[in-house]
C-alpha cells in the first residue's frame, strides 16, 4: 500500500502504455479518444482561423473544410512520423521480431491511428454528402488505411512493426498542409513557399524509399507473415502497398514537382495561385 509518510514514495500511476490492450473496452475507449481528439483539432483550427486568418475567411465553405482537414492531418503527420521513426530506429522487440513484435506504446499508437482514420472517413464522406462531390482515389486511400489498422486491432497476434513503418509515410503531410495554406494566402512566389515545396518533394522521395524497404521486410519475413496474418488482412496490406508504390507515391510526387514549377491549386479545379496580399495583379 502506498504511504504518505516522510521518506516513502507513493506508487506511481499506471502508465498509459501498460494498459490491458487485449480488452475490447480499452480499445474502444482509446479509439474514441483519438476520434474526439482529432475532431477537436478540426474544430479548433476552424475557430482560430476565423479569428486570425483573412485568407481563411475568404475561402469557400468546401475550401474551409479542406483547410481544417489539412491542419488536422498535419498534427497526425507529426505523430505518425515520430512513431515510424521510433519503430525503425529503436532496437527493441518489434525490430527484432518484425512479424509478431508488439509493445505497449505500439498498441497505443495503432489504436490512435485507428481513431484518426475513422475520423478521416467520417469527415470525407460527410463532406462528400454536404457538397455533393466524390474523390474516388482519396476514398480508396482512406478505406484501405482504416481497414488495415482496424484489422491490426482485431487480429491481436499481428506484429506492429509494419503498421508503424506505414505511419512513417505521413512524413510529407505537414509540408503538404503548409504548402496549400501558403498557396491560398498568395505566398506561392516567396522563398518560404518554395523552400517548403522542396522539402515536401524530398519527403515524397523518402516515402518511396520507405515503401521499397517495406517490400524488403515482407520478402525477408514472408513465411512468418503468411502464417501469422489472416489472408484477407494480408491482401489488404499488400494491395494497399502496391497502390502506394506504383500509383499514389509517383503520382503525388509528379504533381508536387509540377506545382513547384507552376503553382496551381489542383485540389479545387486547378485554380491558379492568388497573388500575395498587398501586391497588384499582373495585367
């Protein structure tokens, strides 16, 4: 029993990384917490932007939703990048056993990712209903992400190394957010925007290297992956990785490189970038 007497220490509170992650109740609570957290980030980005950003107030309703989603994704991008780098660089149980290795913090990260991708799907399809639009590639991307992380939660024997390395692909997301916001503010001809664009393009090159590494991990551990991961879940992962490697990463890299040469908002009907505030429009 803990004591408050002088010289004695109270028992520390149980770490969040020491929870019973096999409990469905704990899993649902953390997924719900993640969903609520990123929903709050979305709402905060809206209210702060209304107060602080003239650019935001001048956007259409659909662009405002995209702005807030971009800010929310950027926050998750930092979390995902940190988790992926830790899994890649930490000499622990996950790195030594890439098929079945798990830790408390990896469970926490996977559940938070599951909550985020639930939020992403709700926001995407809710936006599509309100604005009567449909972005098929983005819908496929979000569907694969949610299916992959939900399956990792449901199949508790699956190792977390590959799911966490997948989160490392979020390294480009904060730069994408900054690029679009600066472009909408009319800063696309500044050194700041171009420097961010160069860094973002470099991150997309790094994403491609990460996907090649993931294929190498699959090749070296194929027998264990085939035995441990249920076939439907394995197919979701492999099809998603194939789409990323052959279609999505090269396409996004090409678009971002072309955007550096010709700043265009290709998210909204290829609108040309506005002039920087305070500068006269060219005739």
